[in-house]
């Protein structure tokens, strides 16, 4: 393991694994002298100072909100080194596999698993709405799977206070495309999303679904299509996220299936074992 002792703010941690980076942060799996494991983000001050501030501010704020903190990786602390112009942010280590990692290997998830995952993420987004927040970068890369196969959201810097009612509709649209991604394995670009929304607003829902099913060689249930249709038309028919979650729950009731939480966890566990045995 690499010793971070030469860097003041990292001197109490040992590097276990480098996990990558983005335009703002380097990511590490580290442990302290007691053997506790953490997820560490290292930020070098400069161009993205506002993103750093937002990351710390929202991490601290969400820790105080009982209704949402269980959905997120837990913010622990942050430390700055003014001489080195760097800051590290420490979180609980919730695993390094994301939903997108698993989806890329499985290609797509069947309806029950897709809807179970969707329901969990929709509850998270709804809980943020209830305290006046929105996740502006809702994507599968920001959703981790911890050692107990629970879903955990990361990406605090993308959480913003809701400015107007358009945020509610935009989040429902994001969830609709996220559900389509789970079902098909396809991540839709902004241009593709705009094209789909235009087709739907022209009343061509039947054409849209025929196209989706043909492209993916799949047939989706009527109730699933109805759920996604309502999400795409939520601004026109005045459907909110609570109602979407209620419709999703009724979908499972009609199928007479329950214990979806364990079903999801067992599915993730099975995927993990398949990967080990491959």
C-alpha cells in the first residue's frame, strides 16, 4: 500500500487502490491506522472551487436530513492544505461498482429488476424534492452498490436547490430515460432525448414503442409502457413523482410479487458470483 505521509492532509491514510478521476477530483480507496476503509476525493484548488464548495456543503447538509441520508454515501469530513492548495473529502466506502458497471456487463435488466431499481431511485429523487433539492446529474454512474447490495447515491456537487417547478418535470423525464436505459442498456444523449420527447409530444407513442421494441428485439408489458408514457406526459397530465411511485407499486401488486428489495439484492449477488466464475 502506498503511504500518503508526505502529503500533510493525507498523512493519516494509506492508499489501497486508485479508483480513477474526473475533471475536478482524483478518487481513492484508503484506510486509516485503525483499519477503517473510506472513499477519498482529492481536489486541487483552482478552476472548480465552486464545485468543491457545493460537494462539501451538500454532504454536510444531507447528513442532517433523516429522510434522505440513508440513500447517500455518508459524508465524513473534509480537510484542506492551504500550502499545497488541495482538499480531501472523506466518505464511507460503499463499494466501487456502479449500476452502470453491472448494466454494461448484463446488457439490459428484465422488467421486474428494472422497475425495482427505478423505484428505489425514484424514492431518492422524491425525498430530495421534499426538502427542496434536485440531483442535476442523475445517472447510473453516480449510483453505487454497497457490500450489502444496497443502492447508494454519490455526486453531492450535482445537488442543487430547486429554483422553479420545471425541476420537478425535468427530474421525471430523467427518471423515464433512466428506466429505459435499465431496460435496453442504451444511454440516451441529449439530442436523442430531445428527439424522443418531440415524437411523444406529437402523439406518436405507438410509433415510439414499436421503434424501441424493434431496436432492442424485446416486447415490453402494457403496464410498463403506460408508466413510462405517464412520465413523458407528466407536464401535460399533471402527474407528480408520488403518483409515479404509486403506479410503479401497483404494477408489482398486479403481478402479485413482493419482497422486491431482496429480489434486487439477490440479483446483484448472483451477477457478482457469475462474474467471479467467468
